[in-house]
C-alpha cells in the first residue's frame, strides 16, 4: 500500500532528481551602534572593565561594517569575549541592569536603529548576532564553490 509516486515500476530504473537551484535566505544582521558606556557606568564598575566593554563593542561594529559580516571567526571571537563580560551587567544584585541605553542598527541600511535601556536586550542582541553569523556560515557551505558552467544560479 502506498501512493503511486512511491511505487517502483518493475523493470524500470527510477531517475534520481537533481537540484538545479540553491536558494539561500540571509536575514539582516544587526550590529551595535554608538552607545555611551563610559558615562553610564562611570564609578559603578572598574574603569578597565568599562573600557574593555566599549572597545569590544566598537570592534564588533567596525569588523561587521568593514567586512559585511564575512569575517566570521574574528566576529565570533569578539562576540564570545563581549558576552562573557556582559553577563555581569545582567545580574540583579549588581543593580546595573537598566543603566545603559544599548543601541543596535541593521547592517544593510544603517538607518533603522533600536535602543533599549536593558542589559538583557544587549545580551539577547549579541546571541542573535551570533546565531545570524552561524546561519551565514552554514549558508556559505551550501553554496557550491564551482560556478563555472554548472547552470546553477545562486541568490544571495
């Protein structure tokens, strides 16, 4: 019992289907926008920690803008380091959760900007950016390297 398309005809070989097109969806990447961490956190946490947070945030933004998000290993390393420092701002006992206004913008247009004064927003935005990077890396592995004469169209 089964559908007629799944039943093999006796004596005939079934032709293997070929995939002629690969379509890849790439969601827009959001990157950190200018936020004044030094002024908001001055005197509340050590200055070297504030400077390190600001430096990593700026590095993530610059690398993403300059490469369009293609420098995945450098971005991933910076995001992981930033995330490990950022987790301290999310703890309620430190009282730093709502002190900093974190701003993020869409990389493609740069005009649409989100701004929330909550360290959990920043934490989730970093995790989102890490997920988009992982998705982009997976998509790049799906795209065939040899485009010459294969008849394959690639949409990015």
